[in-house]
C-alpha cells in the first residue's frame, strides 16, 4: 500500500472516529434559539458529555461486547423503540442544557433547551385532564393508550399509571414566539439525543455582504 493511500485511509479513520465518538460541527439555520444562538452560527455538537450514540450494526455490536466503556442506555437492556447504543458519557442531561436531538417526526437535527426532566423509573399518572400532554410519551414507551370519557385505558385495561423505561425531556426554544418545541411535539426521549451545544465555532451573518459576514464576537464563543 502506497504512502498516499495509507495517509488517506488514516485520515479517514481519524475523521470517522472524531465524528462518531467526539463530536461534529453543524450550521444553525433558524432563529428559534435567538438571542442565545443566531442563524448562521457554526456550532460544535459535543457528543462526549452524554456519550456518543452508536448504531447497532455488527461493528458496534463488537464494541459493545468487548469494550467496558460502552453500555446501552438502559444498563445493557435494549431500549424501547430503538436499535442504538451509547458510549458512557460524563453526565446525564440537566435542566438548562442546550441539547441536539432528532426531531420526533422527520428526524432532522433540532436544538432546544431542557426545561423539565422525567427520569427513568419515574411513575407517570395520566388523567383525563393531562391526557393530551402524556399520550405521546406513553406511546413512545410502547404502550397502547386511549380514553373513554374520563376513564384511561393502558394496554386494553383500565389503568392510569406507568413507569418510564428511559428518561424524557420537555424542551423549549429561547425564542418561544418562533419555536416549534415540546409545546407541539411533547417530551423528547433520551434515545433521540445526539449531543450537547456549548460553543460557537464561528458565525456568518446570512444577510450581510461577504466582507461583513463574519461575526468576530462569536468566534469560539461559549454558550450557556
């Protein structure tokens, strides 16, 4: 194998490693998080804080089997409605964190701020008054849920309490007047989280001429 081939292969493997386990850049197109995050910001998705997601293919199955660093999101039990595993992270998501996650309807990446957390193992009480709020959450847990009048049915029997198999997050945009968030699509499951936003790499104002595009004050700016 020639030198250049080895170099290309080595660089490619390093890039795959960084993008899979460490993080990756992305561009923010909307103002739903203004003024914290602006359209044109080039952000870094940190995948080490919560642990990077890994698809459950043959390669990652071997990682799971032979590396003590890798655990499933439910302590080696397969999660409801997911085929993925996660590398052990530094900590769990917390209220106030800016998280990047897959939109529940079209899988695009979205960034919002955590406003509320329902933890794995918590018991959720569903009533006819909060049914709309928790219906989608119950379905994401794999439950068949419906109501007749004021009576709640879970898995075809009268019941109103279930225990969460993973954590869920109620997320909001900082610019709430122009943000599609948990007010629309409900709680986000932990399995949807890709990583955390905590820094702007650089920022280009989308509507400015090219010599004015660079926002100097946002280069490597820390975001909270």
